[in-house]
């Protein structure tokens, strides 16, 4: 009984050190990349012209993302990176011809992450901003014409909100699933929300 009590007291003495060491092991610099699926939702009234028309949309494209960050605490990190949000297309066609608008955007983002770790598995939520360079290319066929710049471009600040999960594959490598909503675009290019689900790998230095 006395021996068991001594072992229990020794375990209690060692436990704070082990718990205290856990956040230190999880902090530090990391970097990674991901590829994902992006989607926008076009307004059906975009590119309207006179007469009966039909609308076709391509609202999905691949998204590529690179990121790097610093985990200052087991529950908090700062992250920055670059994202290519892809291209999305809307075509309106009628008896007079057709008009097609192609929207694309890419830019730099900065996020703060709140992290909830569960051994090898972690959940996180993030919020921050994105500085996007966006473009809308408009082309027409037949008798359809548009007044103004057919290729408006612009740079603007928007927001990036998201959540996700990561799983530690090894001490250094982790798999990561992110869901983001990017607000991008300008008044001249039209502003859009791009919804992105991506899967990637991260490496902790």
C-alpha cells in the first residue's frame, strides 16, 4: 500500500511537467499548401441585354493555396499566404448574339486562428482579411455590344472567414481540411463571395 502511494505521488509530481511541455512541443513555425474546390453564385441578372435570353453558368473551379504561419500557443496561431481563386464564367445568349463574363481573382491573406487540439486531431476557426486582385473579362458575339470597359480590373480589401480540421500524420507532417469564404472583387469587376473547400499538407519546422 505504501509503495503504491509513493508511485501515485511521483506520478502527480511529474504530471505538471508533462502537461506544461505539451504546448511548447506544438508551437513554432509551419508552412504548407492545398488544392481545393471553389464555387461562386452568379446573379441571373448579370450581363443582361434586350430580348429573350438563356443563361449558362460555370460556377466551379480549382483553387490553389500556399500558407505559412506561427503557432504562438497551443490554442492560437497567425497565418498568411497566397490564394488563386480560379475563374468563373456566365454566358447569356439570345437571338441577337451572346455575351460572356469571366471573373477571376487571386491575392494575399492574413488570418488569426483559434485552435482546439485533441491529441493528434485539431479543430480550428479563422478570421482575417484578403487583398485581392480581380478581373472581369467580357466578350460578345453577334449584334450584342456593351458600353464601357470590357476588361475591368481592380484591387480591394475583403474578408476571409473559415474553419477546418487537421490531423498529425507524423511529428512534423499534418493533413489539413479547410473551408473558407472569401469576399473579393470591386465595384468595377463586381464583388463576389468565393466558397472554397480545400485539402492540403502542412509541415512544422
